[in-house]
C-alpha cells in the first residue's frame, strides 16, 4: 500500500511537469491550429541554460530559473519570426510550418550539442537543499514540493492571464478568428509572437524542472517527452489549456501506477499509450476538447 501511495505522489509531480510542457504545446495550437515540433528543443535549451547559469555564472537556481525561462521565451520569438511568420500567407501554411518547426528543432538540438556537449550533465550538489519528509511510509522531498508549487503558480498565472488580462482576451480572440480580430484593431502578429514567447517560456520552465527532478540533462532529453507532450494534448483535448493540465496529470499517474502494479518500468509507456488509445475511442475530441477537432 505504501508503494502505491508513493507512486501516486511521484505521479503527481512528474504529471505536473508533463502538464506544464503540454500547455506550451497547446497554446500555439490553439492560436495557429498548428503543432510546433520545435517545442521539445526549447524545453531542452531551457534546462541546459539554467544548468549553465548555475555552473558557470555562479547563480543560484532561484536566479537562474527566471533568466533561463526568459531565454526560452526569446527562443520562441526567434522561432516565430524564422519558422512560422514567413510561411503564414502560404496556402499550405499548416504543413509547411510543421516541416519548418522540425527543421528548427534539429538546428536547436545541434546548437545544444555543440555548446553544451553530447553528454549527460547534472546540477551541482546543493543546487536545491536536500530535505526529506516521511508521512505514513510515503517519502516527499523539498524538491518535489517546490516543483509542484512552481507548476501550480505558473498554471494559475496563465489561467488568470488568459481570462482577465487584456492580452489574454486578445489571444482568445485571435484563436477564435484572426480576420475578425484584425477588424477589432488587434495586432494579430504581435499577439502570435507573444503566444510563442509564452509557450516557449513554459516549455523552458518544464525543461528546468524536469532536469532538477531527474538530476540529468542532455541535448536530446526533449525527444522522449515530445511524444508524451503530444499524447497529453490529444488526451486533454487539442487547444484546451485545462485539458492539457488534466491530461498531463493523468499521463503521469498512469505511468507510475503501471510501475507500482507491474513491478517493472518496461511496460510504463505501453500501458500509458494503450490507455490513451482507449480513451480516444470513447472520446475522440479528448477529455475536455471540443466536439470537432481542428486539423494541424
């Protein structure tokens, strides 16, 4: 029973990271109806930049975290200007943008390999104080609590921005109808650029938290989570931010419960994606998706 409880706690924390990563995915899809497949590379660069700031610049993780998140957001602006904006008026903009994002992902990953090296890296010892609590046979660390707190804080801030802030309302208007948004005087290109910034900042934050949680960073660490991020937004409902949050938590919990029940991690991904397939048969639009999916 303690093993099951421990895995549920672990699933909550890793599911929060998945959700944070997937929200970045779904923000761009919700506005442009296109998948940004360079998102995983930004996730990687965000984590590696935080590591570099801690190791080489001598910053604490509390200072390095916002700077690395800002760096990831700026990468999003570059991504929009280089990979998406020049293709926006093409008749095949969705397909060409998809291919362009794959090209940028390869470029970003190559840059990461050239700058940071093709090896696994770790945050220096003591980056986060090691504090452990044991409650009823369940172990919880300070790092886990901090990760969950960071995820919750960013999710709440994003939700409030989209619901209440003027720029958030503009994002929703552009996502609904770009032509109508222009007629209302909204700077559509500016809103799209800001969405890329926000999306990539969240992806970079997820990369930092992922690196801290598993204590391992590498130039290709975004590859496994890219597929999981896609699965999460499909599970939650394409274009739905609450769906991405729910889907991330569900996906993380399914992984750790598989380990707890089977006693091995070999079946973890197989079971998670089988459950995804089963849910999609019942609800093709996802848990919180619209009745009709928009095509990327």
